[in-house]
């Protein structure tokens, strides 16, 4: 019997909803609400899946045996690599009976082109929020944990210095911001597969916001009581030294509005004008 010259392509067993975006922008609440839908499996914790896939890619890219096989039959070996990545995705969600699964990590947005290669029909949800309130939320939590350093030993000298590092290209806020800016340069076919969930809308109108999202996902709406939510143990906060808490609550409440030092607020608005033009154009004129 003749052997096939090409391996059979592996397809994904589940529809994966990739949740990503800015810190302190409602991804924990969003995953909690998604998990209440009877047709959706949502672990509600940040997942190591995205960095694991990038680690696999990095390992294979520097593997001399694999590189030599690519020299011999590139198409065959590359399909094996694609099958291997998709097989890993299938194995990762093997316990889920539901056909729709949620995976949350801020790295998904940064590797969106890789996501598209592995999952051409992908749908990605990006959580956004007014950047001033993102920093204000982090700063408020820092004031409650002053005796604990940030995970990167960031100096605690002043709010301005903390903002400067957090919004840097590799900062906890700045890195996903750069990925979000990069997304605007990708073809329309990518951008159509991304849905933005704005934090204030999610909190003030959770049912309406989720119904729009369910429709975008091609799913039936699911009613829930914002004052009586299902809760589960949340993920470990020690990884980020308790500066980015992930508590889940049994109800949705209006968030605290944080006041920032004027210089910090002005520089955020100036340096990230593109972000406000994209998501909050009314606040540019109002401020």
C-alpha cells in the first residue's frame, strides 16, 4: 500500500475564544460571565497556553534535527509542525464537554498572527478601559501593598516613575498597548475577528454587553442576574505580587473612580492619543 506523502491536517476540536487586552480592564469579570453560559467552558484563570505555544515554536525553530528535515521536505515537516501545535491545543481542552472554550492571556494579542495560522476561524475578545483608570486601579492597589515590591522590582519612588515604567514598551500596561496599536496595521480580515469589550460598558450594562458579544460569537443569549453571580476560587495573585488582583464577586458593582496626579494624567492623554481617538474620542474633546 502506498504511503501518503503528506500528513492529514489536524483540525481543532473546540471553538476557542481568546480573551486578552489591558490589565485591570475587566477580563476576570468577562470570563466569569462567559463561564455562566451553559454552552461555554471558561476556567476563569489566566492560562499558560499562549506562552507555552510560543515556547514550542522557539524550541522547534532552533532544533537542528527539525531544521535539517525542513531542508529535505519543507511542506511535509511544516505540516507536522502545524499538526503538532493544533494537537497540543486539542489536548489542552480535552476535559471540556462544551464545544466553546475560553482561554485568557494578555499574550494572545501579541501573537495574533500565530493564532490565525493555527486557528483560521479564530475570534478574539480584547478588554479595554480608559488608561487613566487602568493606572489608577494599579496605583490604588499598590498603595494597599506598599511593603511588597512589584514583580520586576520597579522603584516605588513616585506615581510618575511607576507610570513611566508601567506604560513602557515592555511594561505591564505598555506591552499590550503596543500589541493593540500593531493590530491597527493588520489587514481588515484580522480586525474583523476581534471584538472589543469596554470596561465601563461591561459594568454598567452587563446583560446588554454580553448579549452583543454572544451574538458576535454566533451563540444564543443567556440571561443572568448581575446581583447574583456564580463565583469560583480566583487565580493566584502572588505572581504579580498582589499588584493586579483577580477577585471574583457575587455581584457587579460600580468601580471606584481614581484621581491621578495632573502631570501623570496629562502625559497619558498626550502619549496615547491614538488610543483615545480609537476608543474614547469624546474624552479627548471633553478633557
